[in-house]
């Protein structure tokens, strides 16, 4: 496997699969289709590039805004492990604020994105 930290490497969320698994195991172990959902989010946000910066200043794999990263204790948003920890924590907080109908819809979408929906 190519080293995902080298500049010539074309990034993908799958480069960070093990880090995503580790973060989910600690932060959100019961998330249905968690690995597929977070990988999809990484692909959408940064195309798997840990050095990605959006036009509005969001940074890293899960595109944390600097103030949000600071609030989540992420000292270096370009560090993949830190960014994933912060981003998954943020997503979990948002998910926990949903009502039951919204949660069920999001869980179903997660299964569909993972290819396991009905």
C-alpha cells in the first residue's frame, strides 16, 4: 500500500480506514454502518486528503472549522487521528440531538450509502 502521507499519493477515505475504526470503537461503537458512513463523509468532505482546506477555512479529513476544532480539543486539524476524533465527536453530538424519527432516517441512509439498505 502506498504511504498516504506522501505528496504524490492520491488520497481516499480508505487510506484512513484503520484510524476511523479505532476512533469509532472509542467514540461511537454502536453507530450502524459506522465505518462506511464516516468513510463516505471523509470522501465528501476532503476526498481523503488530510491537508485539505476549504474556501471557508475548514480543515483536514472531516473539514473542521478552526473554532470547532479548538472546542473539540483538536490541536492539529491536519493530523488524521486528531481530525477524525474531533469530527466523529462532532457528528455524534449532532446525531444525539436528533429526535427518534430523524435518527431512524439517518440510520437508514447510512445503510443505503453502505449498500445494505432495503
